[in-house]
């Protein structure tokens, strides 16, 4: 099982948690703690095994939770996180997620893929996953169907019992209302040039400016576009000798690996929110 918690830091937290787990014959196999110097919040993640039931563990932890006024989560470590993936036309990050799910290196179960385009439908069929097309467009009068499209998405989240939504290069801005409903349960990926190179063809813009580092940022989705709590970032060196096309290829590679790592850590309950930041027990 996996236990994660956060609370205001004070003496005796680790002792109390360990004692509660000992009372249900818990065998701790991994334990990590962090005391945030900025917020005074204490974070802890524990992996343990026990012959007792989940209900017995919850009962043992309840007095500790009340004493320290904790936010506490308890999960079955063997259970995979049910994940809905959203995409548009670029399949690199989607393929990374689907391949790792099939290989068993990513603790997620992807029961459905949603896209506003049809280009990646064959990839979904190859992996044997239902593909649902929800187009987002404007009519002749300039009215958008975004509200209806997002309502369909939320229906799918409920229908498939989704715990995590991943935007794998989904090229639509989510409404503030949808962002609030998915708070802490949706992860996005973007290049790390923001705010320098916004808009179309950012890697070509970067190439024109002669940048020497390209990278990617995976973060939780919030109403503040591309400014949610950061889970993971990676960078890669590039040189003047590489073409704009090579920038794009390398950029897509780092985006895929960054997103996969962020999803992995979330699915393994290694990410805890600390205000606008995250604590990641990797």
C-alpha cells in the first residue's frame, strides 16, 4: 500500500505514523519526508505491506490524522490509475504513453482516447483502445461548440471512472470551469520556451534565435494557462549545426519523456501539492 500525507509540521509526526502502521503489522519498505521551509508544511510518502485490510489501516490512521489535522491518502500500490488521454494531431507523446502502458512500465490503465481530430485514430486502434472524436469548431456565425465538447468529455470521465486526464499535445485551451473541475487530476505538457516563443512553430522560432537548450515542462492544468504546479522538466542541448526540423524532433522526444515521467510519478502517488509548487518523491 501507499500512504501520502501533508500537514503543518510539528514534533512526533513520523513516530505517530510509524506506530499506527506497526499496530496493523505494517512492514515499511520505503519512506520519504520533506519539511517545506516556505510554507511550514510537512510531507510524507510511505510504501508498506500489511496482512490487515484497508479498513483496518484506515482505522489505525484516523486518530493520527485527527491529531495533526492531516490531508491523507491511502492507495493500493498494485492498482493502476484509470487515465483518459487527449490528443490532436501530433502522436509522439501519445505513442510514448501507450507503449509504456503496454510494456507495463507505467502504472496506468488507458480505457479511452479523446481527440478533436481523426489523424491519430489508427494509433488508438493499433493499441486496441477506444477512440472518441469530439471536434471543437466554430459555426458560420462564429459560435463555438467548446461548452458542448467539454460536457461530453466530463461525461466520459464519469462513464469510464477516470482518475487522471492527460493532455498529450492536445491543442485546445480548456475553459476555466473545466480546469477547476479537473484540478489536481489533469496533466499537460508544453515546450519550455514559454513565454519567449508563443504561438505556432515554437521550435522554428527557437532555431531562428539560435537557442542552445530546448526542453519541456509537465504540469497540472489550471485556469492560468501553462502556469500550473510543475511536476517535471527536462532539457537537452542543441547546436547551431542542427536544422529547425532536428529541433522539432528532439523537442518532441523530450516532451514525450517528460510527460511520461510526470504521469508515472502521479500514478504512483509521488506528487503532493505545496501551494503553487509540487513536492515529488521520485
